[in-house]
DNA sequence: CGGGATCCATCGAGATACTG
DNA sequence: CAGTATCTCGATGGATCCCG
């Protein structure tokens, strides 16, 4: 944040919204119940649909399908179909998806200290 | 993320959940419709309740009250009551709350490039 | 195996009115 | 001014069954 402008708040409401937009995008991309588990699982290794369903306990195929589709649209996940019988589909993180790791790590570090702080109260 | 362990995924499901927990904490802290606008507004300057209500267009006193209370519980926001007549209440970010700025900035940078990438498609 | 379709429960959030 | 109390609704996600 541009602290040089904090003193008298010269930002208009519109500027403030513009500031927030890209942050909200990422929060939404990582938010929801299943996005993080799926991204983390794929950061470990590529997975097939059924593998993910087994790995991420509690998820239904409906939600798995939905989130994977969304992550694919956002360019974070690759979907590779192999024409075996029966058909197999492999999901993997794109290089771009992997670039989220550093963001997640930054967030995680703050979150770890936060946990300590809250627990100590 | 510990990339040295990514190759064969030695993480158990439990370890994976433990890994995610602090990340989820932060996402929840910044998620929802009003948390970011409130935090950003308070990062500019301290505000009274009514000032926030005016500044953050569309928010109802109910939601404002709710989120402020939650942010206070999480140690991000101070609530100072002044016994004037009528009573005035000033909200401000704690030093701890301000420490979130660097996290938000990291998230925002990634989000900005993401916007470019998505728009160009 | 890799999903889609449908129905249903829960929860975040809006609208409105009211209080100390 | 600084909130609280109800009521309501739409979105998120769960349960279950089905298909190529």
C-alpha cells in the first residue's frame, strides 16, 4: 500500500475499488471450501479425477468437477485426456498455477504467526 | 511450500490439512464482501462508525458492526470509545492489522498480472 | 472412469425498523 | 451517533442418482 498517501486519504471511492479488485480476484480464487485443497494436492503431483476424489476426503464429484473447471478457465490447471479404455484424465498445475505457490507461502507465514497469537489469548 | 517433498507426495492427508489451516485462516479473514473494503479504509485513516458507513458504499450498519467485531476479535482492529455526547467510537488498525498490508500487497501484485492474463484471452 | 442432473439444506448478506 | 433485531432471499455446497 502507498503509505505516502495515507495521511489525508486522497483516494476516491472509485480508486479504492480499483485497488481492491485484483486482491479480491485472488481471494476468490483461493476461497471456497475446496479450491485450496485441490490446488495443494495438484502442487504435490498430477492427479486423475478419481485420485483427487479419494485424496480430498469429503469432496463430491460434483464439486470436484466444478472447481477443476473453474481453475482451468483461470489458467491454473491443465486437463489432459488420454484415450485409453476406459478413458483417463490427468489434471496438473500450469506453470502459472505453480506461481501461486509463492503467494500462498506468504499468506501461510502470516497465518502461522496469527494462529500463535490467537491461541495465546 | 516445501518443494523438496513434492516429488512423491509423502504428505499424509492430515499433514495436508495442517498445511492448509493457516492459509485458510487468512483467506477467511480477507474473504467475504466487506472485510477488504473495511481494512483498506482503516489503513488510510481512523474512522468512526458512521464515517465508515458513508465511505463504504452499500454496506448496512448490520454488516459493518458484524465485521468490525470480528476484526476486533482477531486483533486487527482497535475500538476506542469516547464519552462525548453523543458518544463517538473510533476504529483503527492495530500495528498487527497493519502488518497485513505486506500480505495484501503480495496478493495484489499477483492479482494484477492475473487480470492482465485473463483480459488478454 | 469421468463426470452431469436434480433436489435440498445451510449460511452469508440485504432490507427495514428500532433502541440507548 | 452507534449500533441491534427480524425477516427474507440468493448463492454455496451436500446428497443422490444417472450416463457414455
